[in-house]
C-alpha cells in the first residue's frame, strides 16, 4: 500500500493594527478555518508531479533545478513549492497534490499556508523531526526568498493557529478566546501593493508628524482595547473598535473606492463592523457579522466583488500520514 504524507495549514487575517504595527504598535491577527492541504506520495514515474484541482493546474517538476513543465493551468503558487522542495526534499520522484479552500489574492495569506503545509508534508515524508518554531522560521525563509520581503506574521500564524497578539516588542502572544463570530472577507481583483502603501503612510507621517503620530498611537490603543474585548467576547465593543480603526486607516490614505464600496455594502446589509484588513490600497476588507446575516452580507458584496466566509480557528499546522482507500 502506498504511504501518503498529508499536511495542512490555515490562512490568516489581520483584525487590528495594520500599518500601526510598522511603528511598533500592537496588532491582532488570527488563523482562519480555511486551509491549504498538501499530500505527497512516492511516484511510479521517474519525475515528480504537482496537481491542484482547486487551482486548475498540473505540472511536471524538476525539483533539483527548481523548474517545471506545464501540463495545464496557471501555477502561480508553484514558486513557493519549488523553493521548499529545493531546501527540504532529496529529489526522489514524488506525486504531490495541493488543495486550497482559501482564494489566492484574498489577503488571507495563501502563500504562507501553502508553504507551511508543503514543508510540514515534506518533513513528515522524510521522517524528519520538526517543531512549530523551526517550521515557522523555515517557511518564512522560503517566503522571503520568493517575495524578496515577507512578514513573519503570516507564517507564524499559519503554523501556530489561533488568535495572536503581536506586542510592541514584536513578541507573539497567543491568547485563549472564544471568539466564534462569523466574518466575511471581501476582496477585489485590484491587488494592493503593500510596499507602496506602507511607503505612502510613512511619507504622510514624515510630513505631518504631529497629526499622524497620534493616529498611529490611537490605533495601538484600539488593538489593546480589542484584546480585552475579545477575551470578554464583547462583540459590540469589538465592532465599535473595528469601525473606529477603519476611520483611522481611511485618514492615513490607504482606503480605495473599491474597499469603501465593500465596507459600506457590508454595513448597509447588516454587518456589525467592517474595515480594511492588510495593507489596503486595493486588497481586502473584513466584516464582523451575525450568524443570521452572514450569508446576506456575503451575497451583497458578491454583486460587485468577491467574498469568503471565515471564522477564527485554533488549529495551526496539522500533519498526518494516512493510507489511501484500497482501490
Ligand atoms: C500588511 O499585511 C500589514 C501592514 O501592516 C504591513 C506589515 O505589517 O508588514 C500594512
């Protein structure tokens, strides 16, 4: 019977503290219940393959050279997988399958989830001992090599799961909570360029320090208040803080017409709060909903943009070896 190594890792979203975190203010982010799953097994061929029905592509890989031959589709995410293969695989032939139930470009950290799941599956396949600390670091190194610059937050949250509070000192503090509310992530096809948007805020801050510094400072205070509100599961307060944070993000110039459209569509259709998540300048929003209106909010945004419904999840990377059913 063929042995299969399977590993999965979640996407993440930022709830509070984007941009202010760049200036050492605290932030809150969390793993969501949408995941990347990587399955590996020994191949009967003398080459390695990678297939993803969810992303609609199939390739033959040369893991030694880090190249591939396309059989079908567009394998955008493959650079992360090939980089991980170069570092953590012995180049024997394997067949690999990737399933992804979080959309690429939705701001949910799909590349980090794919990278964490790939490395975990490879380590497991090779019987290599690993822990979450080393895995998060290895995945961050892959992201940095592929992207040039990468936030360690994505790979950390994807590895550990749960909600984390990122302190002023850049310490990751997981915190226990019972936040079970439904959220809608809305995203546009206009991607934000994080580097460019971060630079824009920096210029504003340099030009108007007396005005902008207090805004950044207030964003930090909001994240601290939010931590307490989340611990108490005080949804009304979490909602107020998200909406307040949105006003401040808007004042920093990171909002766009499309993001605003999604935010107000969500609010007009019953979302209790709605704000940009991630860098803005294109990209994604996050809306806090109620169980009885989450579908309505998603449908309303879907008229012009796209959505995915999520909840925060305690699960980080999960690894298991299983045998396929007898055929
Ligand atoms: C981007 O996802 C979040 C920012 O705060 C940038 C960063 O923290 O690296 C805008």
